[in-house]
């Protein structure tokens, strides 16, 4: 088991992953908002343009009418216009040829206004006699036949107000559509996410090696169900193929047991027949040593295969880690002492684990055996357990040569022996760490190999506690 | 001389088991079939039985279950090609007394049979003695002659096991299984190191060595 296995648990639906429905709704919502803003802008612009035209044509019509009436009636007509304009939207003024005030409610001709009979915008508005100053206005000025100037202006605020009403109306409509849309989308996205979580928990046993488990397929028969059905079909194939491969290896292993037993027993008999000092006896003895090494490897190999068979989970129970570590320490302490290695045990208040006690002991024992083997004479080995983020972490540290980073996955493969282990390493058959990896996999624990500071190896088992095991 | 029944379907393995047990001074009968083996075992007269787990005619588990049902308590060493822990547990639950996995070393098999043959002898004693070595199981003390030995709890358990089986060859695996209670290969020379430390305390200079190394096999405690 390597670091990627450990990380995979954090990649669940509750971790980094996001719902695609939620993402689609957010993207759709963003487009909707952008489009509505463009729409509001366009409607407002159109409306303003339209109202502009109306205001301007009113001014022009009124100007045409007033310019056609008798000059003497003009002051009275302007006064009547002002009186009739209850909302004070219109303003007018009559000035003599020199620009002096004659009649109307505008006292001065606005500066810069062209006297050409065409409507122009007056951003600053005009000052009325009453002292009131209107805001934005449109105005038109015309020179009459006697040289006098007639000025008509109309307040433009009404157009702005209409634009404002349109804008706020559309914004209300937008928010009334967007809020239920987002809320509904969020609720909708929760359903698939819940189903993905169900799929995740259903696939956990498969990740631990139980290929007999299948993903749930609901009655809806939608995309998720289609995907689950595809994965289930794939799992069936994988299970069948692995079963066939295992069947073949099991028969090979079984067929080899009897000939190996025969070989070993017959060598033993030959040894007994030989006499002391006979060079042939020494040869036979060397053969027996070789045969025993072969049997050891064969047994270790079979044991790894056996551990990879998920059926061994029956022996799982609550295991006291501290006690297991103390026993491992007790077993290996004399071995460390022989090599003058300081072998420390650090295990305080570690929670109970859900494990096969014998296999856990075997795994930790293998790690310690390995550490003692690779620590230099007079070196240090630490066996420790601690609680970290609700997990029990068991570590074995040594200050040996360490395992190069690019070999850490390889040392978990059967028979791989690190080049860094050197020629002096006569002991070991390259099956210790694969065995630990198999035990870790069986338990669903994460097993990682890292550097120890300043040098050496840090073997780390991250274990489930008794309550939250897979 | 003990009488041993070997129920094993592979003729070569059966012959080698018989040869090894005969070399240790036992009389051995071989049967290659489960049912025939059960009949011979029920007929009685055997001190121990080696029983293959997978046999033609009748499975080894059934043979031992039938034997126990019939009230025959002859010690049975089950020899099996099935190595997994569950198979071992099933074998022992069915009534087997010990379990050995193929491929095995004949010395290991003979040592286990020897332990089974002398099973029960001295089980109720509270003081074990080998030569001038004395182990008081009640007071948890050990002495060699007049010298009191200072033993750690683990060393005491190891010495007790060796003394209970004084005169018998005990393999490293047997010692590990009995003293530590685990069934796997502890690797390297960890058992040798423990025996070495115990030996320095028990067989101090000036005393007759009691812990003997049996080359290529294991250890035995005995007086010369």
C-alpha cells in the first residue's frame, strides 16, 4: 500500500470533488445574470431613446405653434403654459433682440445654447425666476421675426425615472428568478451527491480487495445507474480473471509442496547416512541449508498469497497497540542489543485498533527486524505509536542507509532487494516488506516508506481505530 | 518404544516420515487412505498419529473429528498443504493437537511428535528440575545449585518451556509458538539470541552446560 492509497480516502465526495450539477447551475446562473444585465441595458436604452424622441417632438411642436401666434399674445401664452404645467416640467422664456428678459419663467438665456430652432440637451438645466433650478433638460431656442428670442425647455427627469422603474423592475424579476433557481439547483445537486457517496462506500470493500462487492443500481436507471452497471460488469470480469489466476497459482503452490517436502526429507536421510568428516556429508549439509532457505521463501510467498485472499478478515478484533508494541520490543530488544543498537519504545495512550492481532504483530515485527538489519552497529531504532487525526500511527525508524525514493514502491514487490542494501546483507529474502504491505492492505491501513532525518528509513503504518474501521 | 500411525497418501513422504520416526526408535505403521487410517486408529494401540489434511477416501479433518467422537484421545499431528491461519485453526478445533505445514523439515516433524508423545508428563508439578537447575513455578524463582538466577519474565517462560520438555529436541518454530504464542517465522536469528542470553545466565562458567544446540534443528535441555 503506498501514499496514493492513503490519499484516496481524502478524495471522497466530501473532499476535493464538487458536484457537476452544482457547477452547471452556477455557470448557468452566471450566464443568466449576464444576459439579464444586457437585456435591462438594451430595454432601458431603447426606452430612453423613444422617450427622448417624444420629449423633443413635444418641444418642437410647441415651438412651431408659439412661433406662429401673434407676437403680442406670446407673453400671455407663455404665462398660461407655465400655469397649466402642474408638474413644472416645462419652462419658457422670451427675450428681446439684445437678450433681455421679456416674459416667461426663465430669466436668462442659457449660455452656449444654439438659437437654431433645434432641440439640444442642457445637462445643467436652467435657472427659473422662482430660483428653482431644474436638473437635466432639453431646450430649443428660436429667433422670431422681430429679433426676439423664444426659449422652451422641458425637464428630462421623467425619462430618467422611467428608465429607473424599468431597471428596478427587471432587477426584481432577476432576483425572483435567480434565488429560487439557485436554491432548487442546490437541492437538486444534493441528490446525485448522496448517491455518489453511497457508491463510494459500496466501492470501499472493492478497494480493499473484496472483488465480490458491487455498486448499488437504483430503479431510476439514469446516468449514474448506467455507470454503476458498467463498473459492476467490469468488476465481474476482474473477479473472474483474478479467480482464474489465483486458482492456477494455488495449484502450482500446492503441487510444489509435496516434492519440496520429499526433497528436504530425503536430503535429511542422506545426511544421516553419511559419516562425520566425510566431504560428501558437508556437501549434503550445504544442500540442506539451501533447501531450508528455499522452503522459507516458499512459505513466505504462500503466506503473502494467503494474506491477499480477503477471506482472512474473520480474525479481526479489538487490539491493544501499546501491548502489541511492547511484545514486539521484548522479542527484538536482545537482537538490537547484540548489534549495540539503541532500541527505543515510545507508545503512550494509543487507542485500540481493529485488527488481526497476530498479523499486526507479524507486520510490526517484520518492520523492526528490517530496521535492526539495516541500522549500523551502534545505531538507533525507534518503535513508536501515536494518535494522529483520529488514526493510530505506528512508526519504525532507523538511522541506516535508507531506501532511495525511486525504490520505495519496488521494495514492496516480492523478491526485490534494494541495491543500497549492499552485498553484506546475506540475511533476508526480499519478502519482509511485501508481507507487511499485504498485511496493511488486508487491514485497509496505509503503509508508507519515507526518509528519516538526518538519514535512515521511516516505515509508517496508518491504522483505523476500532470504531471507524472499514 | 512408541507406536505411531502415519496416515499420508504420498508414498514418498510417508516413507520419509516413517524413516525419521523409526530412526528415533519408534515403531511406525503407514496407511495411505483416510477411511482405512480411521479404522486403524480406532483399533487403538497407537501412542501418536501423523495425519495428512487432504486424503483420499476421507478428509483428515473428518478422521480426527471421528476419532475424538469415538473417545480416542491419541495425540494427532496434522500435516497439511493448507498453510493459512484459518486452516490451522480448523485443524486444531477438529481435535488435532499440533499442526505442521508442508513443506516441512523431518526434524521438525519428529520433534513435534516427541513433544506429543510425552505430553502431560509432569504437567502438575510445581517445581521443575534438570540436573542441579531448579525452577519453582509458584515462587517464580530459578536456581542453579545454590546460585539464584536473576531472570526476566520472558526468560523465565523460555526456561520453563525448555525444562518441561527436557531431553526433547525443540525447534526454533516450536519455541516461538509455545513461548510467544505466534505462528509465523520470526526471521533472522531472534530465537537464537534469546536462547544465547538465557544460556549465559543458566550455563554460567563453572557449571555443566544444560542447554544444548542441536545442529540444523534447534535446542534441547538435558544433562550429559
